[in-house]
């Protein structure tokens, strides 16, 4: 078990982990899935923001991409692996007794969106711009709803995923992208051109 009382210490701990990582980042900059109309927020997001107002600062902001240096790349891999190895998968029904609940996994358990929320929080606490860290709903390789974190950079868009210890370009995930937060307003969600019906919930089974 762990908690996030010392949030800055948690972020620093993840950054300093002595993991062997690859500093490879894609040279090309593939275009992201086309942005569509405003989409409905995933089930659980509004309730999460009501309970965690500081994590969901309202209002428009200036879109920002991060500069993907080798140090930034290593940090992304460290945070992704640390959270994936530290948090144990548990469905919301088993965890909370409800079908869907978004939460920062302070007790060490969570499903896919909870992994995303912790990774996002750690990076923001470490000084990364929230405008470059976008919660994203996809359909995984089984066609089920799943949540990942999109990191927008000058080298392209990369995905932090609890189903993959590596950070990869969005085009390498094998997922179909449904919707994500707007880069100019985190409380606005936009569709990503997936022709199939958008998933209303991000979680499925033990994601």
C-alpha cells in the first residue's frame, strides 16, 4: 500500500528509479487521428472532477506540446513502468462496489483510468504541462473500452498504457482511438474519428 500525501516525493521517486530504458523516440511525426466534434465525457470523469476539483481546473488554456528530449523520454518510461508495477489491477466493482468510478489509486489498486490518473498527476507534479497530457479513450485489441494517457510532443503523440511497460507512438498500439481531452480545455472531450460507436465507459474487466 502507498499514499500520495507526499506527492512531490512520489514523482521524484519514480523519476529516479534505476530502470534500464531505451532512449529511442520516433523520428517521424505521424499525424494523430483526426479530431472530430465535441464528445460526451466518459462515465466517471464528471464525478471524479466533483470530488477532485484541483485535478480538473476549469477553463480554456493554451495548447502546449513537450519537447521530447532523451531525458524526457526516459522519464516517461520510468513513470509508466513504475505505476504499472506498483498499482495492482482491480475492477471498480471489486474495489468500490460500483460499475464505474475514477480515482487516483492511493490504496495501490485500480483499473485502467486510475493508472492514467496517477501517471498524469505524477508528471504534472513534476512540472510537465497538463495541456500535453491527455486522458484518452480507446478500443483495445479485444474491442473493449480502455483508457490510456496521450503525451503530445514535438516528436509526435506517445501512449502511456497499463497494458504495456513501453511507451510507444499511438500508431504502434494496435488500438482504435475514440476520444480524448481537448488540449485547450481538459474538461472538453473530442472524438477521434473512430467509425465505431464511442465507448461510454473506459474500463473493462481488469484493465
